[in-house]
């Protein structure tokens, strides 16, 4: 009997040894998955191009995929409007979409349409509190609807001013050569000229509307040795410095143009409650400055034709044809060239770039020798959010992934590679240490200071009630619809606004019939 038991024991150990060897063999075939469990498939919708999705897969999702044995299917949508449409389809015909990348502009609409569920549903009270404590308060607030956390902040974008440092130095040193001409041009508009004791401030961080006008005038009337013909980018002496407008902003009739117009209105003191008051001081001041820039040839000629979108402005800057423009963080990375070694190169001589907060809006009209009305530096912030589709198969896993992707290292990595503004509180505090490159520090410094000086969410009524289209038509009539040499006094602007409003009302009445 003992011999039989011994034989069974030996045979059992042999079988066990074979099983162990087979297990090791299988592990060696798939060393990245040693537990041999069934892999979880996860579908995530991203507003991103295919190259960017591939970057995100390798640099952000891969670690979580290995740790949790997940097979990520990352779906691409070109715009946030496309994301919205896909979420509508997902509600009607669920496909197992776990998580989606949305923006704050669509947040309320997605909720009201029943397309998403609160991301708080996938977390305990403690987990949610801990996650939110790591993120910027103002970003968290964009994800709150009716007192509940519907979304978790992902990344942000906010416009700042980009400029060429040699151009700023040139304007600072030489603007007084044109002071009489500048003063005369402004006197024609406000009856007085420059403010008392005006001097162009050396740093664009301290600029207001007068500073930008003076710098733009100086650049537009003198050959720019720091632009296309800069010796820093070419030793070709046959390239002569050119005289051309060196300031630009989106001036077309598309989304970028309407966004820039709204930003300028708010810099001159507009509030959401004033939307629709076409003769408000902020509207008149904004249009008067735009008419002044147009009258004196301080903007590119494209604004006289079909206008420019942000990509057109970026393109001119990339060719060193501009000295100053509004820009966000992602476009700044493209303009400069990324912070990582494998990044695409940027514009010629990117070391000349720097960034500042946007100018304070002030009226051209003076009172007591100073601007009669003062606004502020302001820029609307766009916050990208993680949303949980209404039929998400696992809200808890969705929250875990969203929180994992918000960790410090990944936010820093994406900021360096893609230019998105991190929404972590520790990175806002530590960016001078966390980001090793000086130009990245300058970009982030201007960005976070812009959030402090003035920012908000775009008013829902701007696009929802078609005010964007109405204000663009008003700008077209007042700024570009009149002769270039038309008067630009405040009274002339006010009368042009009145006439445009009467015309718009008549057209609306005709269309309603």
C-alpha cells in the first residue's frame, strides 16, 4: 500500500511540475500579462487627432492598461461638436462607451439631454473629495451642475499674448520718433490724443489699449529687422527688412473671430448681463479701437477681405511676420516647438518668443487726461472635462481612469508634449521647478497669471441666443462696412451702431414674415 501511495505521490508531483512548466511557458509567451486573466476591454471617446491618440496611448494610457490588464479602444472625434453627436448616438444605441472627453461649453447641454451621468456616481465621497482637492478650484467648478460634480477636469486652455522680445525692445526704444503722428491720429478720434504723461511700458504684462496701439503703430511704420530678415535666423543679406502690420488677432466671421471679439468686449468691461445692449460703453470702446487699427493700417490686409482665423494668425507668426498676437498654450507649443526631444521644430528663432497676460482694455476717450473707462485684462478659459456616458458599463472604472490620467506626472508630460494647461494645484504652484525649460516656465507663468487677472466661462447665451452672429454683423458694419477713412470718433461709432441696429431689426422683421 505504501508503494502504491508513493507512486501516486510521485505521479502527482510530475503532473504538477508539468502544469507549472506549461504555465511558465504561457507567461513567457505574454510576459506583459503574467496573471493570464481575461482582459477588460474599454472604449473611450477623445476629441483628438489620430497621431495625438497614438501619443496618448503610449504615454498616458499604457501604464494603466498594464496595471489593470485593460485593452483600451480609443475613439477619435475631430471636434467637441462631433463628441456631442457621438454621445447622442451612444444614448440611442449603446456600444459600451465608458468615458468621453468633452468641453465646458457643452456640459450643461449634455446633462440636460440625458447623454451623461454624474462622474460622482463612480466614486465614494472620500475618493471624490481627494480627487478634487488636487485640482484647481476654478476648474472643478466648471464640472459642477446643480450642486453635483457631473464632470472631472481634464485640461484647460486660456489665451495669453505671445510676442517677439526684440520687437518689444525696438518699440520701447523708438516709439517716440512717431509720437507726433500717433498723437494726431488719436486726437482725431478722442479730441485730445495720448493720455497725459504717456510712456510705452517696457513689458507687455503692463500694457493697456493705448500701449498696444502705440507699439502696433511703431512696428507698422518702420522696417522690422527682427522679423523675416532677422540675422538670428538667416545670414542672407539680400533679405531686406520689411514695413508691414505686425499685430493680428482673429478677425474673421467664424468661431475664432467671434471668440476674440467677445474677449475684447469683456476686456473693456462687458458683463453677461449686458449681452444685447449694442450701445453699451464696452461695445462702443471695442469697436472704436478696432476702427482705429483698421483706419491706420495696423492689422494685416486679410482682415479687409475674408478675415483671419486663429490658424492664420499662428501661420503669420510662424513666419516671423508678427510681433504680437493672442494665442493659447497648445498653439504656443506648435509655434515654439515642443519641449520634448522628439517634438516637431517650431518657428525660426523660437528663443525670441515670450508670453504675457493680455492688455487691459481702456477707452480711447479721455477724462482728466486719462482713459475715461477702464476695463481689465481678461481671457475666457476653456476647460476640458471627463464625462461618463449615460450607459457607461462601469462608472467606478471610469472615475478611476479619469483620476489616474489627472496625476501630476502625466499632466506635466502632456503639457510639455501637447501644450495643454495643467489643472493640478501643485503644478500651478511648482511650475518653475517642475518644468525645466525657461520658455515653458514663461508660457505657464503668463497663463496662470491670466487666470488670476481675469477669466470666466463663455456665456451660454453668446452662441445659444445667436449673439455671436449678431455682434459679428455689428462689427462688420461699423468697422469694415464703412469707408476706411470714415470718422472714428465715439459719436461716429455710436451713430454707426445705431444705423446697423436699425438695419438688423428691419431684416429680422422681414425674415419673420
